[in-house]
């Protein structure tokens, strides 16, 4: 949320009633599908920053970004709330201790910067994700007439590096064509 917020939520009610969700968490529990991605170092550095803030690994950060892209932020929040409730029921007697053995590695983006705005796709990444999410991404990529890896790279540039950089990237690609 916004880091400079001066007040809390003014919503007082049942979020499920106000914005009901049709998403079934069981559809996203297991990561049985795979997508192979080649990602620029700049995107991975952004993923590492997000992962460090949320105490999550790269695959979980990417799954969350792609889920939000396909289904929206409100659905992601619903899914997080439901999973937190489920986990709290399962671990009611155990303390919730989370820690990382070390901070994630950061990546030198100087080399990537020489390859252009987002850098050369030099990092091979195999992302396992829920089958339903993968199928939705494949459909969206086909509708955009793009390969799924290319489509996801565009989504990640928008979400991690920002819309302004994405627009400059698209303009640069159009100028070349």
C-alpha cells in the first residue's frame, strides 16, 4: 500500500459480501504447470527487491504478479486472506516463524543497461505455476498474438519497471520496425 498513508481504511463491513470472489483457492494451490522464461537482470533485480520486502522467493513473487495481472488485485487479496485463514486454522498451536537464511543476491544491472531499456534477456528461469493460471496466460498471449514468454516479459516490465518505461520500450520497438 501507499507508504505515506495518513489514515487507515474507512471501509467497515464484510469484504466478501461487498466484493464476492469466484476464485477457488484449490485451483491455485499446486504449481503443476511450467513456463520457461528468459528474463533481463533488471527485472530479476526488481523481483528480488519485492521478494525481500515480502519475505518471498522469486517464483512466489512472479506468481503473485501474474495472478494479479490475470485476475486483479482484489482477487489476489481475497486469495491471501483465505490462505491466511486456512493456515491459521492449521497452525493454531504453532508460532508462525518465518526467516530467510540470507538476503537474496542482488544483480549488477550495468551490463543489462547496455542492452537497452530493459536489458538483455540473459537469465533462464523455469517458473512453475498453477495450471489454471498458466492456461489463462496462454490465452491472453494468443489474443495479443505473442508467445507466452514474450507476453509475460511485457507484463513484468509493466508491473516491475513501470508503465512509463514500458511505453518507451514499445515506442523504441515500433521505431525499429
